[in-house]
């Protein structure tokens, strides 16, 4: 690993006021580009009564309409394209597990921009020209492989385009080519680590120094496990195909949140219920606006990820705002007694306390106050014939949940396989409050 | 002697008791006694049977939460004050009784009870030292 600190020092350490000025200049141009070239956007803006000349800078961002994933799906295959197809050089696509896929188009400028974001991420974890970067994300329509591959080229690293799968070959190349940086999903990193351990390798025999892991949620516990088994530092990365791909935000050596590449992507936090912008530092839904994309620029794209932005100075010297790891999806968010609660928070507590993840949240309303009950299936081995112990387990779970989310549910342990399932999965939330009557 | 008791964590709803007894009957397991403790959410069914380990294995396979543990079983003369004597004896020794239920037997003149206390081994010792008749597991088979 080299001594290089930044891929693009001038931009990455630019004073905040200058970044905001740069964003304002770019936003004005981006809005005009979209309005003039994408009929879908023009209609949305016209309906909202906002014209490009109403946008003078980032302070006017709130005037623009939101874009939802459904908008991008509806425009399949190229209704959002802002340049002639002949100017495009690549497409990537989301997996489209539900409904239509979203196709993202790229000009060479867009590819360069995206790859530079990935290059910044790699340099931030210590990569330099001497490094060997093993890219074990999938290659193809998925953005993971192509993004990190391009970023690695830009830094000048030797790039191993492994793609995902074929673990035996992954481990052989890692050892024979002495890979120093691994890029893949955190679950695959954990799996590779376990495989190496099974083959008798100790962490100091593994050449890796750092890893960039993203594209799926992972916990601090997973991070520690991966760091221990592989003997590396494990870093988080964030991105969406709709915005560009991995590298929209990346973690630095401080490992305290991901720096958003603010010269390209403008981040806002909004109230997911009302759409109203929230001040920096508030918890809410993350919304992105592209600032200088050509082919597929989206404005105010609602990610559905709930997180917090942090503008405090970072020890790495970067000035770009940091986003916390998303703590849930706004689609899943419940508001209980005025507090935002996510099923993922309940799951995290169950996992940490050694309980089954078969649970159900029941919400009701008594005397105008919310009732909050969590039913959890007891694991057969947790049963020891004692009512006292069941009551004690219920109490300790309720306390752990209160510490996590701020309000305490009534926890009820129930026998295994008694929570109703649909398609093999327990139904997570039953809301009987009739709030919308 | 302490004897083995099977207990099962069940839903507090109609039919859950029948599910358990039905499964055990099909496997030819003979139930000698049973007691149900229930709360608003769940019940604990406690069973004295001729083969508790086999019963647990069977219930485990079905995904039930089942447990086998030792409990104290003893006999007292079937007359007023018979049980009270044992209870005051245990209280005098500071033994904490978690639960207790009667065991069905065909032996005339005697009443058998099962209890779980804070310390099964210690309870057994107290009962023996004070001449209380214990139920031997062999009597159940
Ligand atoms: Zn930093």
C-alpha cells in the first residue's frame, strides 16, 4: 500500500463553501439539460410549475419534483435518456427482482465520472499503483464489477477481474497474484475468509490488506469478523445504479461514515412521510440529485434508504459530507408513539441476543395511544421448563430493544413455528391501528 | 428418587394440547400424569410418561420446544394433612417450590405428587432423610 492519500486532492479536500458553490453552478446546468432533453421530466416540472430559470442554486433544490423508482421503471427502456443514443457507450441495469428493470445509460463522460468515484474509494482505503486489486463483484449488467474494475484501472493497480463465484479459483488467484485489496459483497468476503481458514491459512499468511465491501447491508459484527479472519481493514461503499453505481459514497481510513462524492451527487435528507427537506444531521430518507451526468441524470431521486448526514470535519482531511450506513428502508418505517422504528432494528437486537429471527410486530391503539408488541419464536433449545426464565428473557429482550430504538415494546416469546408465514417468511408487521381511516 | 419429566412449550390456544398428546399416543407413549400451566400467550404442558426421552426426540423432530428434566416425586398417606406435612418440612428447610401437581396412580391409600423446586437433589435428600416415600421411576413403566 502506498502513501497516496487522495485520488483527487483538490476536489476531495475542497472547502465546504466552495463545494456548495460548485454544486450550485452544476445544478443550474443539470436542470436545464434535463428539462430540455427529457420530456418525462419536462412534464413533471411543468406540472409542479417550476422552470429551469427558477433554479439559481442548491437553495432552490426543494422546488424540483421527486423522482421515484417507479418513474424510472415506467420509462423503460429509454424514456429518461437525456442524450442521443449514439452518444451512449454502455448500459448497466438493476436486477429487477420486482417488476421492470431500470436501465442506466452512460456516455464516456459518465463512465469516467463513475470510475473516478471508485478510484477515490480505492485510494481512500490505501490502494496505489503497486497494489493488486481482486474484483470479486459480479461483472455484467450489475454495476459492482465494472465500477471497481474501472476505478482500479484509474488508480493504476493491477486488476484481477475475477467476477463472483468459483471460490477455489478466487483463492488461488488471491494467493498466486498476492492480491492486496479485495472488492466484493460482505457476505462473499466472509465466505472467502471461512474457506481460507478451512484450508489452514492464518490471517498473516493472507496477502490482503484492505477490502471494499458493499451492495448489501452488513453489520459492525460482520465487519469485525471479516477483519479478523482475513487480517484486513474492511471498508463500506455505497451506490445505486440509478445514480451511477458503487462509489456514490465511500468510507475512508476513519471508518466513521461514507464520504459522498459531492462534486457529482447532491444529497438531501427528507421526511419520508411529507417529502419536506430536513436539516443536515436529521434522520430521514436520503435523496440524490446528479450534478453533471449526461446520459441518465436523475434529479431528487428517492433512495428509500433512511440515514443521517454528518458534516463534521473528518480526520482523513476530506471535506465531503459523510452518510451513516443506512439504518432501514423508508418503505418499512413505522411511526410508533412518534418514534421512527424499523423492522431491521428489531432484527439486529434478536440476532445480537441469540434469538430466532422469526418474529412479528403487532401495533394497535388503545385510548389513543399506540400499543407495541413483539412476538418472538423461542428456539427449542432455549426452553427449560421454567416460566421464570421465559419471563426473564422477555424482559431482557424488551430492554435491549428499548436501548436500540428509544421505546420499549412488550415482548412475548411464543413456541416455534407458531407465527403465521406467507411464502415461507413470517409476516413482519401487523398494524391494526387503522391510522388512515 | 427424582424422576424424569417432559415439558413442552405450547401455544395458548385450542388444539395445541391435543396435538401433543395425539403425537405421543401414536408413538405408544403412555402418559401417567399431566399438568398445564398457562399464561395469556403460552402454556407449558408437563407430562410424566413411561419414556420421556423418546417422547422428547419425537417432539424435537416436529419442531416443538420440549425439555426433559428431573423432578421430585413422592407419596403421602391419602388422608387430611398428609401433603401439608411434606410442605412444611420443605419450607422448614428453605426449599422453594416452583410448581406441584398430583400424579394419577391406582395404589390405594396413597397420594402421589410431583414437584419442581429450586434444588431437586437437595429436596430428594430432605425427603429421604425424613422418611417420605419416594416414587421410583420403575413404578411408572
Ligand atoms: Zn474521512
